C-alpha cells in the first residue's frame, strides 16, 4: 500500500482506489476488518481527515460497512453475471453458497386497459396476474420485484406457492411454456418512501431499476417484470458482443 504524492489524483481518492484493489484481489475478504483511519494515517503518512474521507466514501458506496465499537469491514457484494444472461432471477442468486429467499408481498388478479394489452402484445384476455416479491440474500433485501403475467397462460398460477418456487420453473414445467428471449432496460433512480421501507435503505438512496420483458417461442410476452435493486448491494457484469447495444436517452 503506497500513496503517490506526485500524482494529480487527490490523496483520499488514491486511498479509495488502493483499498478497492486490495478487496478485489482478495487481500481483504467480505466480513474482514480493514485498517482503521488512524492505522491508515500512520501507515501512509497522511492526515486522519484524508483516511476518514476515503473510508466514509467507501462506506457510502457500499464497499465497506461500520460496526459500532468494532471497526470497519468489507461488505458482501452480489455480482449478477449479466443482467442479460439468466431467465430466472432465482437461479442467478442461487449460484453460490449464499442463502436466498423470496417473500411474496401480494399476488392478485387485475384488469388492464387496451393500451397496456397492446404493449404486452395481448389480444385474448385483459386479465393479468400482478405479483410483488422481495428477494432476500442472507436475510438482506436485494430486490423489490413486481411481475405482470397474462392469466390465459397459467389460469391457476396463484394457487401455487410463489415464495418457494421460481416463476419461470412453474411456467416451464407446469404450464409447458417455452421461452425464447428477453429484453431489459436498466436505469438509475432514487428510492421513494415505499421502496426505501421495503428495501431497508434511506429515502432517496440510489437504486438500479430494471424492466424486463420475457418472450415465448411464439414471440408473445409472458412476463413484464420491474425490479428495484439497492445500488450499494449489487453490481452487474456485462459480456459485450456484436449483439449488445446501449442506448442513452437525450440529456437536457
């Protein structure tokens, strides 16, 4: 660990980068304590205010967390290997030894407008299921997800245990629905009162907002899902190829 005093980068920012690199390479693992502000100051010959600012920024970014009276530790982070790879959110979260759980907040039948039906490419029915769930990783909320599914695909869907079963597994295995592809939009938003309470973050905290449309082999939309995910609890891995594109909205 060494600070370059000739660099144009501020000292606190250099310290942030050093700590993040050491976490990335495994010197400090999730749950492990990092040196205190005083220890960093003594090790690097910098002021305590400099080390304090670096640590505070990393805590704010979700890289580190504090425990009163014990120190500062490396936070657990869940990497989603591609927003664009897995059909099932559940399967993505179960890839390691973490404890994954789903809590169903409500599951109901609703009737939609003609415009919504056209958006969903539906003609047969105006009835949809709306299912809202909290996704928990090691008992900590990582996503608030609301799914809209046309009823005619799976008339008795709400009779199933939606907290114990993956929606995609149910649709595939019980209702014999084949999936073709899905599209996703990713944006950053601020948590409102409802989202902040359910995700256990402060109102106004940054959230990833993902809208996913999943299509059947007949090019019908089987699900529209909207997910809010705390920005300090997840990161995304994108594998780019010729088929990957990014669109930026016009910024006024």
